C-alpha cells in the first residue's frame, strides 16, 4: 500500500464511520428495519473498524520505523536480546535469528558495537563452568578465510574492537565472533570463539519497517 493510499484511508475512515452511523440512526428512527438488518450493519461496521485499525498500525509501523514488541530500535535496525535462560551455541543462535526474519547481529560501526554492549552488559549471564566468563554471540565469521571477518548481513568487519590478545584462533579452531564480557574486560571488545564451544546469550538484528 502506497503512502498516498494510506493517507486516503486515514482521511476516509472517520467519514465512512460517520456515514455508516448516520445511516444506522436513520434506520432506527424510521422504524422500518428489522433485527436481521441491524445485525448485518453491526457486523459491517465492526469489520470496517478492524480493517481500518490494522491499516493504521501498518502506517504507524512503516512511517515511524517502530520495531516489533520486545525488539529495541537503534539507528536503522531493531534488536532482540536473548533472555538469560535462552542460551545457544553460535550455529544454533544464527538459526534462531533466521526463524524471526532476522540475523545474528552485526556490529557494523563502533557506535553500533557500543550500543549493543551497553544493552547487553546489565543482562550478561556467566557461562559456566569458567568463573567470571560472560559473552554475547555476534554474526560474523572467518571460517572461510582466516582473518577476514565476513558477516551475516554480507558485510565485512572494517574496524578493530578486538580484546587485547584476540583474535587468537585458539587451537586453530576459533572462527566465530563474540562480545567478550568476562570480568575485567574493557567495554565492547570482541573475542573469536568456537562455534559449538559455548551456549551463550545472543543478539538478533533486522531492519526497521519490515
Ligand atoms: Ca548491524
Ligand atoms: Ca579467541
């Protein structure tokens, strides 16, 4: 539905309702209707009101860039942060985001990276059995070409937020990105991890207005 069509709906909606209500009153006043006619009119008004309400919500969502319930907006994206009891490994988390028409979040800029960190830090859950270890999974991998971090939104990481000593590709098997929140880590730093090593929290991202 085009913007023009949506505006027309918003303008016409009160007129249609008023028109229908006027007709309803005339019918009652004239005492020429029967109960079945009243029932039909009531049904039509109810259906019309529901259709207009759905159209209004679509206009609000698309024009203001609002996100679905339980998703948070930042710049042009919406984000979903997994609750502390929803922990998955990297591959599972990426698939889970797909089921929500989203992808495992990609920190395209330092500003976005810091935003994600600020949301995640208060919600972090320690990953047992390593004391003080907490992390959130992000949607980039260098599994195809060691050192080149390709992301699930088809971009390549173009800045550096690695924690000191990372990425270390430990045991030659760490090819997935995470926000490292272990005790004492600086804010918003990354670590490379094994895809199936940890069940951890994760962030899903999708564009606004879809
Ligand atoms: Ca992003
Ligand atoms: Ca590492």
